[in-house]
C-alpha cells in the first residue's frame, strides 16, 4: 500500500506527529474541496506535523493533495450511500467492510497517528478502527440529512458516538445532529467552511448585451436541482427573454441516467442552443467570470452551500433555494434572491428581477465579495480546525 507521493516528509524533515485524514472519495466537489482546506491547515500548522490523506481510489483530489505537499494513500474504505439501502447494496457494503478492516488496521499500526480526522459521516469504519487502536478522533460533519426518515437519520449518525470531537459546517448541521445523536452534538463545534475564491475578481459586465447568462455549478443530481434551472430557462424564453444556462458539473458514478434525462428535457424544450453542458472542470473561475448570475436551485435540505459562497466571492448575483444551510451560506449578502425549492416560476421571476435591475445588482455583488472573503477565509478556518485537533491530541496525553 505505497503512498502516491510523500512531499511533506521531504519538505519538513523528521516527522513530529501525524494526523491521518480519512476521506470517502477523490473528486473535487464540496466536501472534497473542504478536505483540501483541512490538509492545508494541518500542513501549515505552526505546531508542526504531517497530515496523511487516505482515500479509497485515485481521482482529481489526489493530484490536488499532492500539490499541497501531503502524503496520499489509497486504502479500501466502505462508504455509506443510498445504494446501501437496497438488499444488494447492503450486502456489497458488508463485504467491502470485511475486506477493509485488515488494510485499515495495518495502516493505523504503520502510521501511528496522533489523531484521525474523518471527513463526512459516510466512512465510519475509520472511527471504529481508531477507537480500537486508542487513537483520538475528530469527525468533520458536512451532512444535514433533515429530510431523511428518523430511523435512517439515527443510523447514519450512530457511528459519531465513537468520535472524541466533532466539527460541523453550519448551525443547521448542528441542529440535525442534535436531533439524531444528541450525545455526539455535545462534543461538536461549528466551524464554517473556508471557501477559495478567484485569484482576481472579474467584475460583472456593466450592461447585459446579448444573452443573460445563468450558471449552475455542482453535481448533476435531482437533489441539486439543475432540472429546475432548465425549466426556468424555458419559461424565460417563453417570455421573450434572451437567456442561456451553463451546467458546470457531472453526475456521481451510477447516476448517469440523470444526466441523460436532463439532456432529454433540454431537447424536448428546444433549448439545445440555450443550455450548455460544460461537464466537470477542476477550475471553475473562468466560466464563473463569463456568467452574469449563479443559480443554486437545490430541491432538498443542504447543510451548507459552497457554491453560494463561491458566487459571492466571484462578485456574482446569486439566486438560491430558500432552504437550510443555503441561508447560512448567503447570510449577509445583498445581491441574493431566495426562492422556494422546486419552483421554476419563482426562479424565472428572480432571474428577471436581477436582469431588470442589473446596474444596481452588479454593484451589490461587488460589495458582497469583500465581505465573503472575510467571513469564509482560509486563515479563520485553519485556526479553528487546528484548535479542535489540538483538543483531541490533548485528550491522548
């Protein structure tokens, strides 16, 4: 199980401590980008130390983590997902869990970490293995499954009882945690995400000439609501508005059917020349700079909303569903419209409103960018995360 690379030990010399960071994937979406921020925070900790990232497979995240200068290891890891709710999925999860115990146990023995940081609630085996190895743990909770049935929610959050400390990314996530696992919630601290913005803000264009450009950024999935944005574009076209939509993202493995369904809807509505599927791009800022407005039309609860913050950092007016963590992500913004989820008419109306007041909206968005840089800064996040990790380490001594 060799590391994909080990730049930290080469750069820092003798290792003083190791924080094992366990993550369930290797893409570059919300929680993936947050684990990168966690790695940067730990790698640059004045107290010293070497974070080691453990992922179940190779992917774009690996190269980004190597660029930070950390060791990356690939180790089999069972990940809880909706697929596990079926009998076949549950059996597959059980078999993978049995196959993963040995490699994970040996890895902990080899690295002898001072702390294990488990990113998201979906790879709970690391919490169990660390507890058995008597290694302090920190669970970083990004989820807020308020809409899940109570029994399912309790089962998902049950492994958090094994965590010594918890970090949650929003007050909404903490409220869900309190209902599902009140004991674990008592050990939790809210640490708002750090969200990286563009190196240089490209101001919105002074006047809208040509199509009004909407942009969706994120997974193509029903819960994220890009189909709502497509329907809103259809309605705007019926009203005679010159508008287009970019979809920046791809589906998760096994959900390709949704992308096919979405493309079919675009064809049925005659919007092939109005809706562009950009696919996944690790660098979103060039496409955000070309957009006028960013839409976040999620249809169910979101624990937070990195995309909403990214829109603010890029000085783009924002239209977001009026739900859960998206309110926190857009709190304090002035160039924002909140609409009911799954309501394309409201989304179309909001887009029309932004277009009608464009000169004022762009000025508000420029002011929002500065405030967002302070609220969601990497320095603030790093300080708060290091404090929680230090508490876990103190508990070991």
